[in-house]
C-alpha cells in the first residue's frame, strides 16, 4: 500500500473508499430513510390533526395568545401605553374545494412531521458525510448537530410566537374598503403559519452556513466584517421574503435577530481560522 494511502487511512479511518456509484447508493439509502422519517412523523401528526389545527394553527389568531400578551406587556413597560395591546378580529374561514379540508389536514400534518423530524433528518445527512470526515471533524460535527437543531427550533418558535401575531394583526386589520369582508380560506391560514415558521427556522441556520463556508475557505471573518453593510441589505431582503406581511415592524423583528446571528457567525469564522492556524503549526 502506498504511503500516501496509509496517511489517508490514518486521517480518515471512516472512509470506505467507495466509488462514485457506491456514493450514489449511499445517498439513495439516506434519502429513503429520510422519506420514511417524514412518512412516520406525518402519519403520527395526522392522528392529532384536529387538535393541531385548534391548539397550534388557530392559536396565533386569538387575543390571549402568548405573543400578544408579550407585546402588550412590552408596550406598557416601554411607554406605559396600550399601543401594542392588539385585538385581532374574529377569523372567518371557508373551504372552497371539495378536498380542501383534507388537503389542509395533510399539509398541516406534513409540516408538523417535518419540524419534529428535523433532528433525525439532519442526522441522516450527517451519517452520509461522516465517512469522509477525520476523527477530529467527527467529534466537532457531533457537537454541532445539537446546535443545528437548536437554531432551527429557535427560529420556528420565534416566528410562531412573535412574527405571526405581528403579521396577522397587520393583515387582518388592514382594510382597502369597508365594503370588503375578510373570509379567509383554510389553505391560506395553514400556509401562512407554516411558511413563516419554517422559513424563519431555516434562515436561523445562518451561523451553521457561515461555519461551513469558513471551513472550506470561501469566506473569512475579515471578509464578513468588510461587507457587513451588503450583508445587512441581503438579510433584510430575506426577512421581507420570510415575512409575507408587508409591515416594516415584522421585517425589523426578524431582521435584527438575523443581524445578531451574522455577528455570531463572524466570531465563528474567527474560531475556524484560529483552529486552522493551530493545525498548520502542529504540522
């Protein structure tokens, strides 16, 4: 065996020396397992879909929702006024298609299944790339799996408890004309809540993305600091996309945490650069 091959075996003991089609088979196997995970979590959620609809989807449209309580108390604390004590109007819904309620039930079940199955899906992705990692990288990556899930769930709950109440208050109280009555479809309600929650959960993975890009050398901490103004513009554009509500308040409410995550990403990039430098010094 060649010396360079021996070095590779020592550095990457988990590498199976698979060929291209072996990697394709491994990827197919992981994708099938991800599909099974989504199937099981979706079916389980479907059994409780009526409770999910009443307790989760419709909750942000009620006056006693924790998000409304938070903003009301925050407004009284900051300015001693009830300006942020919103009172969302009564939500009237309808289904315009024969299969409308069933399709909405399936969509809700799938979204809930995707959210709760997210850690297992991330683990399947990690198991796919694990053979190509060194022992040190495996140890660091295993710890970061918890961070990935934590950031995702933080984004989902942040959107659900804070962004959705702000957006619904603006959209349901905005009137183009007194002659128009808001009768919302079920698909609109479920899509609104699920899209905002999922999209925010994904964009909260920004520090992980920066870590990956810094590890492969595509970005540096100095680069991120130098172009932070451009990054701020992009972040607030993303915030505008992730919040279907056109009001500025909800976009700022998402944009500022993302800017904080960007700053954290700069510190993460610095740590990656420091680690790379130490590894070079050891060699």
